[in-house]
C-alpha cells in the first residue's frame, strides 16, 4: 500500500501531452502508449509538480464532487498502475517544485473513476525500417581485415 | 486498466545495441580517405537540401554514386551552394574500391535486416544493414559509410539509405521526422498519419496520380515555422507490395525487386519528377482508414482522437528525443484541423476528398 506522503515524478523516457482533457502518454523504451481522461488526465497534469499522493488526492477532491476516501482509493489504484507500467517513479526527497493547495471552484465537476487505457499495437506503428528481430542476444564479431 | 491491441504481444520498438563510436568512426573515416586516394576518379560530389539545410554528399565508386542518390534526386541543388554544408556524407563502395570497412560489426551471419547502435555518450549513431554500414557523428555533423554495392543489395538499402543517421540528424535540428505521408495542392499540404496499413501510402499515391504535389508516403520531416508547420521531403522512394502495385498499375514498369524481398521499390523520380516537392506548408492532418464504402468520405476528428492516433507513430527517433516529437505533434493537432479519411473502394475519390479537406482547412474558424 502506497503511503500518502510518497512523492511521484514522471519517469525518464516517458513523453506525454494533455490535450482537451485527455492525457496521451508514451513509454519511449518499450513502445507502449496510454491514455486517460477526466480525473486521470487531471492527476497526470499534476505530476509536473512532483506531488505526493496526498496532494494529488487533495487537488482532485477540490475539483470534483467525490468523497475523500473514494478519491484516495481510486487514485492510489491509478498510481499503482502508473508505477507498474514504469510511467512514474517514486521521487527522491527534495524534488518537489511545491504548489499551494487548490481552492475549490464554485461548482465541482462530476466525478468518474479514473481509467488508464493501454495500447499494445506499437509494433504495427514502427514499421519504418524493415522489421527488426530482437536485439537481446546481439553479439560482436570482428570483421575480416 | 483497459488494454487494447494484441494480448500479450510484445511491441517491436526502436531498441539499439551499443558500440564504441569514436574509434569506429575514426576507422571508417580513414577507410574512406584511403578509398578516395586509391580511386580519385571514382569520386562523385553533389549537394542537396535536407530539412532546409545544405548537405554535401561524396561517394567513391561510380556505380554506387549513380544509384544511391536516386531517392534524393529531387532534393539535389543544381549548383554548389555559397554557404558551408551543415552535413557532410562520405560513402565508398567496398567492392569497387577494394577498401574494406575494418571495424567490429554485428554478427553478419544473422539475418538482421537492420541494426541500430548508439555510443555510450550518444554522440555516434550507426546503422548496419545487410550490405551497408553508416555512422553519424552528431557533433561533427558528418556521416561516413560504406556498402558492398552489387546486384544483391536490398531494396531497403537502395531505396531509403542511411535511414537512422538521417532521422537523428533531422531531429537534432528540430526538424522532427514523423511516420506520415504528405501531399499538397495549390501550396497547401495534407499530412496522412496513422498506423501501418491504414492507407497512408494509398492516399499519397492516389493523390500523386491525380496531379497533387508529392512529398512523401512514409517519412516527413516536420518543422515549426512562423505561421505554422512545414513538411520537408526526405526520400522519393516507395516500397510497394503486390497488392499496392495492383492498385497503381502505372507504377509496375518502374518497380525494382531484389532478392527475396516481399516488396518492390519504386523511385518516384522515374515516374513523375515534376510532381515531387521538397517542402510544403502543412494545413491539415488526415487519418486514413479502410472502410466498407464505395466512395471515400471525410469527417472531422477531435484533437484528442488526432493526438492518440498521430502520436504513437511518431517515435522514430532514439529514446529521449521522443519528448520533443510529442510536443511538436501536440502543437500540430492543436493548431491544424484533423479529419478521418474513410477510404472507399474507388481510389479516385481519395484525391477528391483530400481537395475538400484543403478547401475546408482554408476556411476561417467558426
């Protein structure tokens, strides 16, 4: 179980863009890509600040009409998936850029449990060069002089 | 988590091996210089514009010199430029010159179609294919390479030489290479993006046949400009399988096959060089997809749909340059209109719909 004070940051070799309320996230190492919208996109957007899990929960609760416990459970599950997929990592102490607590808007948005969508069809997309076999057992060979 | 795509499938990604870049590059340069000394009459020098920058190409070996430039012929400068080249490419033909590459290489007994290697400091990028080896020094802005140029060279090496070094070089200049097609009409370009097999090549070639200006069907170098985005051509070559050639029978007589390759190479400079464009402004993005229709049709795509469709296919560069690519693509879909282009069986309707996209994209926003 993740501690509320666990601080998170976006993993190296991950590229992401949030557009019109949807976050598109790409793992540049393994070619997997992901999307999440609504609450999930908002949570992703907070990661630039290197927040704690508690800070993410508080920010979501400030924006959406949801009980704190429900938001915490859902966001901890989302964070668990992000960690498992190597999209975020636990940040070293002192990495936070800091942010003031959010003020709630006059009308909170309707809450929906965040869902992370993953896509495994990158192999079809990277057909730029001729298909490449696995490189794991690549070995060197001295050429003829 | 919701999973989409082949369950348990492992994506094929742009993974690379490592190699000792500085030493390898130095040995290659020495070998090129020996080839030049031994065969001075075999040197052919020419200049090109890649990504809007001047590139100098020197090849030792007459036959290789005549053939390897054909995919770039439309980018050739007619006279030596006044300004210094921003990239120098030095190549030699091992067979014609008798000068071997003399570097450690990947296990050539394996049937590796293409291996990419990166030095530990990421300064050097090498690509080895069945009969060619090229290496880029990103600091010196120089490519040095060699090939055994004979009848056994693959259509990939012949049609799109030096792929990885050129991708990295473009990206280093913030001219991001993306996996897309690009055609233009009246100076307005439409970028075809999406998965392999979605129909990008079909759209680009159908438009070319209808008189559009043609930039690419698979690689476009995208650059941010003051008033939008520019698409630069890289190669004028296409690889077509039998099905594609059946759809474009006028290309059959230009098809080059080699060995057991499943695809044929067509150098479009042989087909209609007047229609090959070096650079066009991009005014819209279209996502082809095959539909059970007689005639093609278009409908607007949301920016969310556009980014999710466009972004994954942009990862052509080595790791840590994908961040820049995604940022550029995000700006592209934020600023340009996007459309689904549902492809019908009548290919002639594709350019008709693309013309409609151009007309629609030129309208002021509501």
